[in-house]
C-alpha cells in the first residue's frame, strides 16, 4: 500500500546536526586507532586516565591482567560521577572485587572496549558530566 506524499512527511524523522568545537576547558577525544588515542589532537600510546579538566598520563595499569584494587582506589580519589573503563581492543570485565569500592561510593562503572569508551566519554563530557575514562591502550 502506498501512502500519499503528505502522509509520508508526517512520519519522516528529523535530525539536527551541530558543529562541535573543542572546549578550552574540556579534554575531548579527537581520534583513536590501534595502539593509540588522541586527546585534543595530542597522541597517546600508553594507558592513561582522562577527565574533563586533566590528563593523567602513564596510568600504572598498563594491561588488563595488571588491574588491581589500587588502580580503582586511585580512580575513586579523582571523584568522578562515572568511570569508563576501556579494556583495549577487546571487551573484558574486571572481577567485581576490583570495582566494588567505586560502586559502594555510588560512582558508576561502565566497562567497554577502548574505542567505545572514547566515544562515550565525549558524549558524557559534552553533557557536562564529571566522567573519568581509564583506558588500557
């Protein structure tokens, strides 16, 4: 069954696109690929933590296997609303004992591969959320 043109227009979804500019106050991911991420056009090839207002280079957790309670307690000290844990090219979930201090402190924890963490971080930061992206590169 064909609908007449006026009826079709009623159901057409609308999408608005807005040009996004880097904020001087917020760190944003501007690129990523195998073995690196870019924040504000600067390339990083080692694990790091990104917050809207600071970058912590050389996060001591360099591999998924190295993750320990101390790494998550350090994230707790940064006082984010939510932590995005980027586990590299593969999604891997840490043992619940590692994230329990964050959860007990009512800090959200989301685990995803690193590229998804970059994209999610940019969205949450644009919304004005205090998010920490802890990334294993």
